[in-house]
């Protein structure tokens, strides 16, 4: 069953997002199970993300195996 995941990231800046996006290259290496991804930044510069995934397992696999290691590498808040 598809899920909607909404994330907020205080301290996760646009620069961090661009670095993360470049490192994981999801535009050219689409994650298994992703249906939709949108990110924006609030007036304080903190990230807000809305994703739709085929399943929670797909989201967790991508986060654990791709996003989390890069986030740790660039010192982005988890």
C-alpha cells in the first residue's frame, strides 16, 4: 500500500539538500518504490519534504542504504 511521508528538517539547509541530491543522484538513479518527491524551504531556510512511496519498506530501504550514509557524510541533521 502506498504511503505519504512528510518530513521537516530544522537545520537542514538548501545547500545540504543540493549536496545530498548531487551525491545520491536520484534524478538519474530513481529510487525503487518512489512515486513522488517534493521539497521546499520555509522562511527560516529549513527543509520541508513530502514523498509518496509504494511502501514503507521502500522508503526505509532507501533512507537506510542511500540517504542516511550521505547525510552523515555531509553532516546533515538526521
